[in-house]
C-alpha cells in the first residue's frame, strides 16, 4: 500500500511542474496555433536565470527565502520580456504560413536559444540548491519527503486555477477565448488580435520559465535540458488535446504518474512509458482527450 | 516540379556530378557524400509532404537502416557498399510498412508528433540496449565495392561519394517520375482535400501509406550511407533533432524541384562546416539564423530561385483549414 502511495506522491510532484510547462505550451497553441518547440528553451532560460538569481542572493548572504522570491521575480520579468520580443520581433513575420513552417521557425528559435544559453552560462552544469532546503523535510505516510517538492503541488494547482479563472472569469480571458474559438470573428468584433497574440505568447513564455525556475533547485542545470522538457511537454499536450487547459492537467497527471510508476517498477522503461501512454490515448482519441471536434470544409 | 527536364538529361547530370568528384578536393568530397545522403532522406520527406503530412521522426528509419546494416556487417562481414545501401533501404522499408498504415489516419500536427514520438521510443530503446553499445554505439569496418577494398582514403572517399551520388540521383529521377504519375497527382490531391479524394473512390490512407513507405526506404538507405561515411553508429541517429534537420532541408528546398533538395542539403552542410570551422561554439545559432532567413526571404524554398511557379493551386495556406477532423 505504501508503495502505491509513494508512486502517487512522486507522480504528483512530477506532474506539478510538468503541468505548468504544458499549460504554457497549450495556451500558446490555442491562441497562436503554433506548437512552440522553443518552449523547452524558455523553460531552460527560466532555470538558468533562477540559478543566477539564487547564487547572487546567496553571495550577498541573504536568507534563502529572499533568494527564492528574487528568483521568481527576476525570472518572471526576463521571461515575459523575451516572450514579447520573440512574438513581436520574430513570430509576427510568419503568421499565415503553413503550420509546419511555423513549427520550423520555432525550431530555429530553439537552436538559437540553445547556443545563446551556452554562450551566457557555459556548458558545465550549474546548481541553485539553496531554496531546496527552504521548507525542510516532511514525514508523510512513513516516508520522508523534501518539503520543497511537496510545496510544488499546491503552487502548481494555484497557477492552474489562476489561468483557468483568468480565462473563464475575466474580460481579458473571455477575449482570449474568443480569439481561440474564432479569430476572424473576433477581429470583426473589434478585438485587437495582435495584442492577444503578444499577451498569450508572453504568458506562455512566463509559465515555461516559472516552471524552469521552480525546478531549478531540484536539478543540475545543463545543456540538453530544453530538449528533454519539450519532448515531455509535447507528449502531455498531445495526450490532453492541443489547446486545452483541462487536457494539460490530465495529461500532466498521466505522464507524471506513468513516469513515477516506471521509475519504481521498471526503471529501464522510463522513456517508453510516456509514449506508450500517448500512443494508447491517440489510438482511441486521435485528437487527444479534451479536443472538441469541429466542422470542416469538404 | 521541374516539368521540362527529360529523365535522360537527369541521368547525364548525375553522371557529370559523379565524375566531378574526381577533381573536387577531399574535404568537399566527404561533405558532398553526407549532403547526398541527407538529400536522399529529405527527398523522402518531400515525397511524403506532398500528401500534406510531415514526418518529424524520419530518424527512426535512418537509425533503423543504419543499425541493421551495421549489425549485418559485423555479424557476417558484409562490407559491400551497394549491398549495404540495399539492406538499409529494405530495413527502412519494412519498418515503414509496419508503421505507415498505423499512422496514416492521423493528419497535420498529430502525424508529426506521432512520428516524433515513435522515433523517440526507438531512441530510448537504443540507449538502453547494452548489446548495441548503449548511448556510445559501435564501430563498423571500411566499406568495399564489388570485392574491391580501398586502402587509399581518397579512393575510399570517392567510392562512397560515387555510390551516394548515383543512389541519390536514381532516387531523384524516380521521385520526379513518381511526381508526374497519376499516383503522384493523387498524393497532391490528398493534401488539398482528403475527403474529396475518398469520394473519387481512392483510398487516402493507402496513398499516404505508400508515400510513407517510400520515404522510409529513402531514409533507411540514407542511414546506410551515414553509417559508411562515419563507420560508427549511435542512438543519436534516431534523436529528434536529427530528424528536425532533415525536415529543415526539405523546407529549405521547397516542393518546386527535386534538384532543390540536393542544393539545399549541400547548402546546409556548407553552412554547418563553415560555422564549425569559424564559430565552433555557435554553429547551432548560425544554423537557426540561416533557417529563419531562408523561411523569411525564400518562402517557397531554394527551388523558387530557378523554378517559376505557373500554377497557384499548391498554396500551403489551404492545409490549415482542414486540421480539425480526423
């Protein structure tokens, strides 16, 4: 029994940060219809900026709590700025092209950001472990967990709720939803779609980077991080249905639990399991779990 | 499509390019070999893309062909270059025959993601399999040709170059003939609207599957070339960034001309090796900027530099309207 509980708790911890990444990816896809390969790079960017912020705070012997807050604030600022810059400065030029071409544009951005992070932070792994001890260790069902890991779960749920609330219960959110459903109609109703695009992309970038920042204390930050994360989050949004917030949550849970289960039961299958889940879902629901079928032109 | 060119003229062109290898400096020779091999796999992507589906997992067949050839070479001492290419093509084709019909019913981004997922599963399996050298891979011997072995590295390079150019040339000619055939035109029709194709009594899934198998055959043969050129194989062959590069070449080329695929592939290799030489730490950055520049300034690919489009029907924008239904 305890064993299953371990798997569930580990799965939830995994799912919590995966959900934040996938949420950003699915939001960007919903609004801009772009599957953003560079999303993983934004995650890595968040992790790197977080590590720098934490190290700088620690060097000034500030308490870890201050470092944690400084990390989140600096990541939020930099990621939204980079997101806005990417959308307004680059992606804007490619709207209206084939979706595969847009996919390649983000692939190019991924390549550029990959080397840019290497140029700034070097190729050696860096660490930002100070905030990891922030919440001590907790005993839960006879097992010890690092408090930081468990705190990620409510943080992730709060972010998910904030996005859901923002989309469904605020005027701005309603406008974003309108653009997701029918862009042409929104334009004719006077919505400034360009602004919605910029806003949505910046939010997506912010979510990716925040997820990077939150996981930064848990991992060693090194090149290759972005490509691992993008592969995982692709699987999640495809499982959930591209562009769906609920889908991202369920997908993240499934992937998190599947990963945790395989780590405990069959470590060598860790990579397969995610794709097995994805393939299994797609066999029965070719458009993902939460995708509504839409009319098409014959 | 290059409507004017006669197949015989193309054969002459291939022969001329092969003979050119005699006068090219050595470093260009190995570069051109890789470029020809990459052009072959990217040509497969172009063939498949004519049905409106882009595979982001050609690395699966590339690695599948490569590993098959490497295992057979090490187990039975089969080192003949032509035989290796044929084995690679067969292995790729068999894999494509299994996978193609399964994923033919997906379209658009889901098709791309599924192919990517499958190739990553394969990558994961290769990394974990210690019998195949895990993430380090393993080495194979020097290839021979019809019983001749080449001790002089320059001769060996030329042999590989010649086989690669001739194979890719044959594939290019076959693709041109395919594009002009009834089947090739039906493939284009699937991209425009697969339901209408079904109404005409053709099976869209079947058309996609056949194109998929062709692409897989090209990818398997290309994997055999990459193996022979490097004399080493590792799971990186199946990694998604490898597949991404092939899609990159296909988009760079555009769907105007088969020859554009070769030019695009060569351009990529030149950019890669020059930036490796002068900017060793930032070649990905250069590659990314190059890709962005091409997409921005040559929206119809390199082929649009010399092929003027007569028909306005093949607009890529049409594809976006029908991503909604399975």
